[in-house]
C-alpha cells in the first residue's frame, strides 16, 4: 500500500489526483491540505478518511476537528510541515502559488518521491531545490504534461544522447488574434482555453504564453539542460505533449489525448506505468498535427520569461510575483489583457538581480513585489 499526501487537494490537479487514486489499487490518501474550499474538503474527508488534514486557516481546522474527531487537523504552513513528518510514500504537490515551496524543500530530506505540479517551486527556487534533491537522492517527478512527456521520452535524466528538448504549446485562446484584438479581450475570453481544462490563473498564463516560458525554466532545472537546448514549438492540437531530439537526428514524442489524468497517473506510479483510470484513447485516423515557431513579437512575455530564466538569480521569482499579481488584477476586471505585460516589463526593468539568492531572499523579494503591486 502506498500512502499519498496531496497538497492542494481541492484544486484542479488535486481533484484529478483523487480521481486517479480512486481507480488505482494499493494507493491510499493519507493526508490532504486545502485552502478555502471547505465544502469540498468535507466531502473529501468523508470519502477518503485521511488521517491528517491541513487547512489554510486555523479557524477552519478548529471547526472541522469538531465535526471529524477521528482526523487530526493542522493549519497554515506549520501544518504542512507536520504533514510531511508522517509515514508517507508519495507527496503530490498540487498547490498553486508559493505556499508549499518551503514544505517541498523540507520534504526533500525525507527521500520520498515528490510528484510536482506546482510551478513556483522550480521557477522561484529551482537551483536550491534541485541541488538539494540531488544531495538527498530524492526523486522529483513532474506532473505537468510537457515535463512528463519529456521524462517519458528521455528515459533517464542524464541521457547523453539527448540533444534538445522541444516543449509544445497550444498557443492559447488568442493564437490567431491580433494584438489590437487582444487588447479588448476580457477574462471570460482568456479563460476559454481551446484544449485543456485548468485553473484560472494558469489559463490566463496560457493566453499570455508566460506559462510556456515558466515551463522552459522548469525544464532547465528538471533536466539540467542549458536554455539554448530548449525550444518552444506551437502545436495547436495539443496531441504531442513534448518531444526530445537525439544526437542521431531521431525525435521521440509522447502523444495522447489532452488529459491531466495521464501525467498524474504516470507521476504517482513512476517508474511503473499503471493504468487504473482510462482516458479516451488517442485515435490517429484523420488527425492533423501542426507545428510552428512561436511569434515572440505577438507574445513578448514568452521571450521575457525565458530571458529571466537565463539571467537566473532572483529574476524568475520577480517575474513570477509580478505576473501573479497582474493576472489576478486582470481576472478581477481591473486591468486589460495587455496591461499584464506592461506591469511585468516595468517591474523587470526596474529590478536589480541577486545571483545565488537564499530562499529567504527569494521570499522577501516576492513579498515586497506583491505588497507594492497590490496597491496600484
Ligand atoms: Mg503544461
């Protein structure tokens, strides 16, 4: 029996992870953590009887502990630290934002598999996280479909014959729109992703292509590839989830229906390939697949995000914080779509880099940017 902890159990990846576990024998939900969706977490407690639950707020933990006396409740970041002291086998990190970054860093010391869906962990602190994971020999298995595809193609991380990583991007909902048209789009239109069903923040990141830039940064850390060996390719059909180019000219691609169940299942059953959940199988008849170069002029944030990755230091964390605040302002209807990039460009231009920042320096910077940008 494998005991699983799911951080962020009520979010998009969290709920899909539970659906995967429903269909897998020998996997048990040991602990979950959630934010503010208490109604859903109640249902999850009743269905999975986790031994431990951590809520964002102390009050929620207190109320829930009266309803479910058999479950042990924790709250806040200290609560997450308690969860990773338990006897677990797999830690699924499906939180959004920065809430779990320090928990992941601590969890590395347990040498248990970390199935990682959270982007901020590697974007903000990729150097620190991967160095520590290597030191403790802790497997970090990506859940994101692109990085999962690369893992499935590359076999092992230091494959000396892998020449380049090609990360596919659907291009988002505005792929065929002009910038003049993009200026006028509302949150509703940005949230209308053509292929994937995801959380709101990441769906807007797909529309700006920031998401793809962040994935390049993650791939750089996960697979130890220089940035000039990682390419982005627009593939509107989202059937090829990424591919690896080898030194002999061969390409290996991973192909499948766009469903997060597949990479989630692969991550938690790795290195096996179990299949409890049945995703609509991919049928090749009559399918068309197109691939073309991204338009960096139309999507300047893609270029900027990759450049921040190349610069390294604290720049990816700065970009990440500015982006998150700008995206939430857009979702609230306070700014228009192209204002997202104006805010981020301004922030990056006025920022000074710190090379080899400590985790405290990264968090300090993150907080400073969020506080300042929230006020405008
Ligand atoms: Mg992705």
